C-alpha cells in the first residue's frame, strides 16, 4: 500500500520574490510533492498556510502517514491549535520530515524541547553533505557525499537534543552542520534535513530528491497507532492469573516467592 | 562553592488537604529544601506558585544552579512566560529536577516534546525502586533498591523520549515504571524522579532525600553558561588563518609518509 | 520479497535435559523457526553450534537478513572467528535478535562493549512484560502486557549501554528488568529480548511468537549494504566542482568566501 | 582531592621518526601529562607499551580515575588481558579519553562494539573544530572553534555508535568528522578526541591542552565504584517488608481521592 504524504509549504516567498518564483513557479511544495510522486510507493499531496486550518484538518492528518514541513518567514502565523494537532499525530505514529528553515517552526521546536538555533550566512557558497552511515535507509543509493554548488550556510552549534546523525555538512566558508538527524517522539519518527534555501534550486537536485523519498520510506509508521498518547488512565491492578504449577519446581522454590 | 538550589512547590494541597498538611506542615517544598540543606555543599531556598512571578524572577533564576519542581493540581496556573524563562535557563545550563506529578508540568512537557503521560492508581501500594547503574552519581550511597511501603502507582507506557535510565520501579500491584531518567537539553541536565505523592511521607524518607541531594550534585552546571541559546546570528565566514608551512609536506599528491 | 532469517541455537540442553527435550522435542531453534515461518513474509532456517563453522558460513550469512541467537551453557565454545564474522555482517546491515541467556553470548557482549551482566533466580515465578511504546513496530498487535506464568527471573542492573526501551518486565518476586531493548551498530539493528528459559514453554506462547515475528520485520535491513565497514581508506580530497555562479550573489558575497 | 590520571602512550614513533622526536623529545605522553599537571586539580603520571603489563597493572589502574590513550602502529601488541582489565575498570567507573589514532585501539573498539573505521589523508591541511554545545564541560573556556593549521584529516563515516557530539571538524580539503564524542559504558565515561597526529605539534596547542584538562574533569568518576560489573549473582527474592497500613486507604476499589 502506498505511503500517504502531505507536503506542507508556507508558500509565501513564492508570491513575493521573483527569484523564488522563477525557480519554483508552482511553489516549493509542489516541486517536493512531484519528486515524491515519482516513487510508485508514495502518494503525495500538498497543504499550505493560507488554506483553512492551514490545510491540516483532522481528516487530512488522519490520512497522512508522513508530513513534510517547509516554513520560514511565517512561522508565527501557524496557529497553536494546529501545532498541537500535528504533535499529537506524530506521537500517534505519523512521520515528520522538517526541512531547512523549518528548524525554527513551532512544531519542530515543540518536539525537540530546545532552541533549534544555529548560525547562518547567505552567500551562495558550496555545501557538501557527507553520509555518516552508508547503510542507513535514508542514505540509500547515494554517493559518499552530495554537493550543492550554491546554498545558504547553517553552522554549529545547532540547538537540538542528540539524535542519530545521518548527514553532516561541510561548507566552503569554513563551517560544519548536523544536516540530517533523526529522533523518535512517542510512536513517530522525526527527520530534520538541512538543505533547501528558497533562492536556490535545491529541491530540483536529483540526490536531494532521493533523500526525501528515502526519508518518507523510513518515517512511515510500521507499528500500530498509539491511539491516545495523552491519556493518563486511572487503572485497576492487573487480574491475578491462575498459574499452572511450575513443572520444574524443587528445593529452592519452597512454594515460590510467595508474593502477597 | 555551594550549589544554589531553588525548590519550587505548587503549595496547594498543603492548604486544602488535612493529610498532606499533617505530613508536611510547612509545605512539601520546605521539607525538600531542608533535606537538601543537610548537605554542606548545597544552599537551597524555596519558591511557590502564589508568589509574584511564581517566585521565579529573572534575578532568582540567574542565581539558581539547580531548580526542583513539584506540581500537580495547578499546572495550568503556571504562566507561559515563566515556563519560557525556565526553559531558557535550562538551555543555558541550569539543572532541572522534576518530581512525581511534575511529569505533567508545562516545563517538563516543553523540554521533552512528548505527552509525558502514564497510567496511575492510588491505593497506597508498595513500590520498589531498583538501581539500574550502581556507579551512577545519582545512585551514590544507595542500596540496590529503595522500598516505599505506601505510594501511588505510576505505570508504563511513560510518554518520554528515551534517556539514561537510573531507576526502574516495581509495584506490588503488578506494574513497572521508569522512575529515574536523565536527559540533556541545551547545556542543562534534566532528571525526572517519580516518587513523592502528597499523601505519603515520601520526602521524609532518608534514601529518597539522598537521591535528591545526589541529583542536585549531578545536575549542577560544570561548563560555561550558554549565554544566548536562542541566538541565530548572521555571521561572516571565519578569517583566513596564515598557515605555517607543513614541515612534513612532500607535495599535495604524495599523501604523506603513509598511515597504517 | 521474503525476509531471510537464520535461527541459531546452541542445541545442547535439548540433548541433556529431559524437561527441555519434552518441551522442545525438535530443539528450541526449530520451535522458533516454525513460529517465524508462520509469517508469509519470513523464510527461516536454522543453524546450530555443532555444525561446521557453527552453521554460520560466509555463504549462509551473506543470505541472512536477520539472525536470531539463543545460547547458554556453551558460549565459550563459539569460535572467535565466527563471532567476528557475525559482527561484521551486523555492521554491514544484518539484523540481530539476541534471546534470553544470549545476553552473555560473545557476539552480544562484543556489540555492546559492556558486561551484559544481570541478577537471576530460577523458581518459575510469574513475569509480566509491559509495553513501553505501544506504537513501536516490535509491539504491534500486542496487549498492554504479556504474562508468562513460569519463567526464570532476570533483574537489574543489566549491564548494557542505554538504548530504546520497548519492554520492561515485572517479576512476582519483586524485581524488574529491561526485557526488550534496541540499538544500532553500524548499519545493523540489534534487539535483545529477555524471555525464553529452556525449561519453560515460552517459545510456544503466541504473544512471544508475535514479538519474534515483529522483531524480524523491524530488524530486516532497508538500507544499502555497508560493504566494507572496517575499511580505512587513504583518500584524495574531493574534486573541485565547477560551480555555476550564484544567481543571487550581490554585495555581501564579493565573489564568495573564496576558499583556496 | 586531585584527579589521578594515567597518560598511556604507545611511545614508538618517538624513537623511530626524527620529526616526532623533535616535536616531542620526551614523548607525546610526557607532553600530555605535563599539560594536565598544569591544572592543580589533576595529578598525571605516564605509562607506556614497553613497560611490564604495559604499565597498566591492577595496582596502577586501581589508583587511576581517568586514563588517556594514544596508540597507532602497535595496537596489535597490546595484550588482550590488559585490554580486558582496562575495560573492567571503565565499567567500574574509571574515565577513558581516547586520542586520535586510538580510534583503532583494542580498548576503544571493544567498548564501542563497532568498526571505529574512518577515512584519512595526511597532507598537513587545516582543521577547524567547531563546538557543538558551548555549555558542555569539555568545551569550557574555548572559543567557538579551534583552528589547527596542520593536521591529518579524518573523514566520515566514522564507525561508532551515536553518542553525545561535542566537536565536529571541518577540513580544508572538504571533509567533516565527529571529532569529540562522549558515551557511557557501565559506570565509566568515555570521550574520543580526534586531533593529535604525531608529526604535528598538536599537543603543544593551548586550546587542545584545555580540552584535555576539561575532559579529565568531565570523565572523573563522581559516583560509587561499581565493584563487580561482571557479576551475575543468583539471588533470593527481596525480603517482605512489614508495611505500615496506608493511612489514606479507603478500600482497594475506592482508588483514592482522585488524581487529575
């Protein structure tokens, strides 16, 4: 069965900046969704900030196995109620892939519990993303590094809890960054992936697209739904089980440990 | 130099429930602070919900190395601005010890990013806390387990990210719980410690008091202050360093004298 | 495509102990393999200590996606060369499921780097395994706990590095144990699962069998093979890429950071 | 009380290579010990491969709080019995700091359980070590990065289990590396620190020396000794405790006064 992905895009730069519009004429979210839909095992649709409930209704999220998130200038416009809804779905098992400037998105900061801050510089320098674990599912089919000729720089310290490191970036100007990191939150898998500044054609890059597809496969839930992650039930103690006698009992047991 | 601790108490049950008042006539927070002050290396004071800014002003937090937190019925009355202030101090390096029903405190949920939910039962059953790492600083001086004759039960699943497990509880009624777990958030250390239901004399227990003192020593910052954890500076690339010539260089392609 | 599993059994108790023989007349390994083969997505075969190379030839391991390991009295008879071979396969991506007394198997101790020691008692007491993450793939389809009426007790401290906790056991006699824990080593996933003392019919239990099948699905590699995990190549620096000019470059870049 | 450090050096290159001898005329180990002894809170002595039991007798280790390890060409000459002895001491609580080419030392591979492999190049290029957590004790007093004008390059993938990342290196030639990582093994803390190729004066660098001193303070045990980490005792169940009646009990089904 196909993995159902919702590609969320802030969709603001595309309408205000001619460079961005020229690179992503139908929006960054559409470019990403198209890249995912090249995989027969993935069915991706899009949702954007300007839609009712930012396109992330209960119904949409209930049918979403993996959510990808790109935001930048409008983090503050995302309603807290929607952020809580997305968080709950992650705890239930939905995968979440946070992209680039989404490091400061409310949903990412909420799931990490930390600042998610970093250094940055925007001079279109070269980035080289090194694979830290060639056997990791998210690195499948990639060379030992991915080169992006022009990207924004993000530098350490990156204010995140330690996770599983999949990629580390080298920047021409002298910095490094943990560019691909995974965590588990409740039943959900979370992946942060650094590249994707809006004024560069990063999401048109074939290797970056491969990472996105790999990450969707990795993040898709394979366990059961954790239906009520926030539930705090008052429970009875477990029923006493009528035990079969221990067929091997001898000396040492002397009637067993005799609990209660 | 003495470790400066602020013991935060919700201080509500003590004024409404005769049992709690009889066990903790001067408040649970005072009992905890007294236990900490028996250690010559610790200087503990208290702060409570009803004080201005909940007793957690910028000035108080700036002078706090470790904050302990007990809350229960009034989590919702803790102001979000104070929660953010405490979170920032943790990211800067302040230690945080979250106690018992504090699992649902805003500050703990914010730092964890998860539900922090659990099962519970209140029948005064026996709890046995097992030490999972006898060499851990928080377990220093303890026997292999701590027995509490009457406690509330908390049961798994506990909705937390995986951390370092120091204690796991066994309950008479049949459940288990990760009762002592540590995490790092920014420069700050966080420890959750389960026991301490208000209607039982748990914080008068000598071994529980030992855990609290140990945890304060463990959580106290030993690194530098991370002054601006939320800062996201736009930076220049590092200056070129004038390198001394490599005394061993044999040409860029020779690759040196051979490694292994 | 079916997941290829090799079920490794020490196969010693079955030939020396009448109780074990009566419970597992064709060997514990056969019982486990049969349980796995009930899943159409799994193809399990067995290998035992007494076979040449313990049944774990290069050819067998090359065709093994997941290896399960049960050993007890003959850990010392497993040849170091075979242990190294298995370790290399795990680092390359093969999943490994270590069962019960396999906690002291050479391969487990080698992958953990710690003592893997624990307390134990054999009086046939009741064990209750609690699920710590209801959405974890290994817990799929299980109730909130699994009850085994008669089992050997294993108690904390368990000398392992912290991992992802999936199950914690409660024992009738008063102890607790991290009974299901996962780790990653190289490209391989490792799962330790506690139950399975040879004198009890644990591997005939339907829920235990479900855990084993779930664990196989979880541990099966989904990434690429990490072909030479031990390789330490002497490399040239990456080739200079001819960069396209940054279309957005202006003032600040002044020709870019100009590295080299 | 002063932290007792044993600085272990292979001490082979110093006697065979004129460059190394000129940089470290009394041995790399002596240079490191001198740097540590500048800290009034540290008392460092040295031990070398050529000494009886490699200078790491039971008596020496019993008096060692933190062991530092530099080896390269003679890893294979370190006796397995000594490696086991060191491992046991780490599990008991001794800190271990593994330096540079010590990544392939038997003791490091044993504690990690993985390949510990990496890429390398020796052309004397520039290395820049970035601090990933400015509040970490090991980064105390450091600038945001440390620059080494000439060093050997180590590149990802580094075959280690994920740990806590303190430093990541940028190399002039285009690679990155997790240059400072911490783990816990039993009661012991382990820190790997990358720089220190024998033909460069790295251990004379003031900032590198500061890292070494910081790391000693961080790695020194603060908990109790885990006396017998390999013990696997057969135990009785815990004694029944005579419980005081629950003063709040209202019958097993009443469930107490209500929780949340």
